[in-house]
C-alpha cells in the first residue's frame, strides 16, 4: 500500500526543489513514488496543481512500443507505432491514478496565500537515506499523511528537528 505524505512549504520553488531531490532519489532507487504533485495557493486565493509526471506521455511511449512490435508483424512498423502512440495517449489521458485531485484542491484551500505543499504517494523508500538527504535544508511542515501513528510521529519529529520547531 502506498503512503500519502503532504508537506507545506513557504513557496512553490522550495516545494519544487524538494520534488527534484525526490526525483533524483527515485533515479537512484532510494524511493519509489506513485505520484507527486506540488499544490500552489496563489496570492489571489486560487489553487493550482503542478503534476510531476505525465501519464499521457508514458502511455503514448508504451503504445508506440507495442504498436511498433505489432506493426513489425504486418510489415508496417511506422504505421503501427503511430496508431499505438495515439491509442496509448488517449488511454493515458483518460486514466487518473494517484492522489485524488479533489483532496489536493481542498488541501490547497487550507494553505496560506503564496505558499505551496508537496503531496507524494510513496510506494517504498529507504527511510533513513531519504530523511538524511532532506534533513535541515527545507522549512517544511507536515500537514497530512495516511501513515501509522508511530510512523507519523517519527516523521513529524524529524521535520520539527530539521526546522527548529522542536527547540
């Protein structure tokens, strides 16, 4: 089961920087994310979601691969790739997995104007390495999780220690 973690940050660039660090850690297989979104509350009160990955692009690439393979069987690989990419893109555009958009917009309405939150759906992680790499660099505040009470307490203590809130 994936774990939902939402952390508020003072601004969008900080949240996007942390997201970039998580993406780098994912490349190194320290963490595996199912979804990641930066939720921005603009100064005018509107909530904007910055999606981290494109399901349409991923599905189109997968469709092109399968279309090309099928096309090879019928001696028309380029046509097969084009049809496969179109079908994959259409399927990806209709698929919405990950964190619920309504939840994120509701969360965004609770943020102060000009601030942001990073919402991640974590499939797995090497907790000590992730926390070590993020320790003390960003002024985050844990605002929502579906972690167990023990896991949430441990994460909250780590964030508080890093931001000086526990002092």
